[in-house]
C-alpha cells in the first residue's frame, strides 16, 4: 500500500513531543525550569487539522506544563504525558476514539515510539530518527524535528483527503 492510500484513511494524528514537535533539545535554566521551542508552521498545521474536523493526540514519555500549553493552543484533542509504555497508551487511543490501526497516523523519532509505529496505519519518522525507527516507518519527512515535519505530514494527509484549505 502506498503513502497516499494510507493517508486517505487517517482520522487521528498522534505525535511525540521531544524530537518531533521540538528539535529534541531540552534546555534548563538556573532554576530548573525547562524550555522547549515549537515551530509556528507545525502549530498552524495542527490548527488546520482541527479545522478539518480531525482528531489529534500527544503521547510523550515526559511530563511538562509547556506541552499542555502547546496542546491547548493547537487544539490537540488528547494529551498523554509520562507515557513510559506507549503501546498501552495506543490501546487506550483505539478505545477512546473507536478507531482501527489503519485510521491512525503516528509520528515519532526514538525506540520508545516503535510499539505504536509498528501498528499505526501510517507510521512516520523525522530525519533525525534512530535507524530502527526509520526502518519501520512508512514515510520519513523531509522537514526536520521542530522545523516543519508535522506541517509536512498534515499537508500530505489533508491534500490526499481533499481537505486542504484553498
């Protein structure tokens, strides 16, 4: 099955945070506060996804107030933090949204993401991903982590589904 056939079936976009929504760097200040940089085009892409009536979720192994703030800004439907077992979270997503594997797209970058990637109808890696992750991905973005990878993916899916705004 080619990428467009897979993209045509997607109803839920699931994204990792560190290394996908961000460039993977985690910056701490002298007080221990954490900083993350998000891409504005990725954010607008997520807004377009929401406006198209599609659902989204964040599944991340870390816990961060910054992620909650970004999720709210981008109209992310569900957020799962501190997800050490992403496979178990994936099972919850299937039940919550009443979807099949073929209807889910996941974009990740590291080994912890592989349980979802092996099942998702459209598994996507970013260029910076570990080799094992790229090996199970159906597609690897041209744009980098925290530099438009999510926007590239959203455009691909929305255009395939004829939901891209004019």
